[in-house]
């Protein structure tokens, strides 16, 4: 799998996580100006993630990694989403 496919797979899994954990329907996502913008149907505010900051976390998101750095990256990404959802 190349980097683009890994990133897209991670974004897809991230969307599933948001839909499942927050009970939201994601209407679309776009990548624009180095950010992933995730739009939810029932929420006026979008989830905006800086790809430069979260690329590694998004790539490993589908995996339950045992690597400590990957776990920390994933946890940081989830906290960022929680902050934006709050």
C-alpha cells in the first residue's frame, strides 16, 4: 500500500470511528490546504485536522498498534477530535 492509500484508509477508519463513537453521520470529507475537513450532517461545525500534525496518526488509525509512539499519536488525534466535538 502506498502513502496515499494508507492515508485514505486511515481517513475512512477515522470517519467510521466518528460515526460510531459520536453517533453522527459524516456527509463528506475533503483535503484542502493541508487539512482534512470532515463534515457531519447534524453538526454545524466541521472537524478540521491538520494533516502535517496528524498524518502519522491518521495512517496508523486503523491498527491497534503496540508501538508506543503510534499509540500516543492515535490518542492525541482522538483528543483533538473530542476537543472539537465538545
